[in-house]
């Protein structure tokens, strides 16, 4: 049995030709080809974690808060510049900055600007808990941020406080309205779908998007090694959301080629949309277009993969060519799908590690 192991360095990458046992180059070294895995999925979307530290204590992710201090050795702005140049060469058009909580980093504005100025990158997005939204909104806009996803699991201030450990929902809602009124940053709101709050959240979300051009997205609660007890108590299927929307005249839309995995629903009487991300649905992974890189410079081929692959040496050496070769070497081993249905979340103990 032949194995192709991901390696780092400047060696040419090869795959076994289906028609023979000869080795066939995966790409032309003179002109990097788009990243395409063995299932004909082109990978155009990079989710880049810049820290795994988070100041919130969300009960489904870090109920006891982040333990200890942020690790040493997070990717520098220079390393991120090399990383994004390499990804852009192989067809990446969208980069999402994640955490932990990315706004914790004092150089996040420089990171946004660096990514935005990279030729080939069309969209710079960020996922945040919104803790610093009001304070830094203007600087994020000036740096070139195109999209922001705010995690907000309830419209009830007491429930929000209980879930996150922070009593700041009124301020967050006000800051998001300021974003809509003063910037052209596209806003989406993420909510974990939990059984005890699902219906109330849906009704409130529909009311919220009536006059706001915002997508409020329900994300199915995903089981990890740290949240099994809560998962079994609170996991709710997204079908209840989609059935309700369809009955009320909402219409689903296909996602864009560089978009995330959400199915969004619109209604003629509403400015905004309702979205659903359903990782337990059949064929969820069929159109995967994403790779993830951790704040320590490790590539994750799937959110729930069994391992990761260190590319830090290329980033430290500003070695874009070596990085491109390594990225292509991972394509034969990118998995077809996750194994959440088997209660197997791989090495993912909690979602703060690489930003979900």
C-alpha cells in the first residue's frame, strides 16, 4: 500500500498516477495551480486563527474560561504576510481572521491591512465576540475589513450574560447598529442552536432582520471532547428552523463559491436573512472550500481532523515557493468528510483552538 505523507521542504510533490505506478507532478513549479483536493473541491477560503485566547466563557466552548495565558509564538504580521501570499498564489480569494477572540491582539489592524493588500485576496472577514467592536470599528473599517461575524447567542440580556460571562448585550446591539449606520462592512451574527433557546431566538432574529440588512445564522451545536454532557442535553436539529421559515414564505439561496457553508433564507418583506449551518446534515462536506491555519502555523485540513501539519518553517523564512509546494502536498490527504456522526471530533477539544 502506498502512502503519501505531508512533508515540509523544497522537494517536488508527486502523486501516483491512476493509470500506472509512475509518479506524476501535482503541479507545475513555474505556475502554481489552484488547490484542488481528491474530491474535485477547489479550496478558495482560508480561515486563519491569530490567537486561541478568548476572554468570554461561553458554556458550549470554554465554560471555565481560557486556562492560563495565551501561548508564546503566535504568528507574526510578517509570517502572516508570507502565509497569505502563498495561499493567494494557489487560488485563495477570501481570508477570515478567527481566534479565540482575534480582537485581543493589539496588531489586529496591521493583520487586516496586510491581508487586504495582498494581490488576489478579494475579501477579508473576521469572526469576533464583539467585545471591542465599538472601540475599534473605525480602525477596522480603515484597514479594509469587508465582513464581520459577531457571535451572539441570545437577544435576552440575562441569557447572554449567563452564556458568556459578560453583561454587555445592550452595548453590543448598539455597536452593531453603529456599524450598519456608519460603515460598509457586511454584518452577520452567529448563534449556536441550543434546544432551550432555539424558538425564542428564531422569533427574535426574524424581528431583528426586518429592517436590518443582516444575516442571523443558526449553527448546529457540534460535539467536542470537552462538551459532551451539554451536547446531549442541548443539541437541536436545524430542521425545525428550516421548516418554520419555509412555512412562513422564506426562500433558500445557494451559497457562493467562496462563501461559507450556510444556507441563507430571504423573504420579500425583510431586509435581512436567516441562515443555517448544519454540519450534521447529509452531504454537508461535499462543497467544502476551506483550509484552516492555527495561530502557531499549523494547517488543519478539516475542523475535526485527526492531525495537523506544521508550515512554520516556510513562514519564518519568507519561503512562499516552499509553502505552495507543501499546500499542494496536503491535497491527496484532505478528508472527504468529518466523523461527527460517530461522536468523533478528532483532535478538537474545544472550538477556540482554531476558530470553528
